C-alpha cells in the first residue's frame, strides 16, 4: 500500500505564498493521477487541483490563476504552489490518489492564512 506524506504547511499572511509537497512511498506514483484537496473547519473536503501522470492539470475555480500543481516523477513528489492566499484558504490540505480502485490519502498539512 502506497503512503503519501504532505509537508509545507504553516502560517502565512493574506496575499502570501506557500509550497506544499506530497511524497509517495512507491514509484507507482509515476503512473497515477495526483490530487490536492482541502478541508476547512466545519466544511466538506473539496478538490483544489489535480495532475495526470502526463502532466495535464485542472483546478477548482476558486484557485485558478493563483495556485499551480506540478509533479516530479523522479522524486515521487507532487507539489502545490499557492500564491495570493486568502483567509478562506485556511484549511488542512491533503494529497490524494486512486490506486487500483482504492483512495489513498496523506495525513494532511495545515495552512493558516491570517494577518
């Protein structure tokens, strides 16, 4: 079973930037689509961005133009570069993949956007 480990969260001021990383424990990472989700307090988890094994990406409307998803298959790592962060971006951010029909989630990394 592959494991996903996120890092890079923290406290950032509105308008600031952070880069999140998600490292997979298996090289099977290279053939799967990776996604970043977030869950704000009291809200449902929602998709932020996803990237296919070939590098095609899609974004939620609320982050378009501000966030960039990328991957480095040689490092089994996916990234989420976040810019122009807003207070409503405060959430736990999770990386995700679907492997052989099973959803795999990391433990999450907390991003707090506050003055």
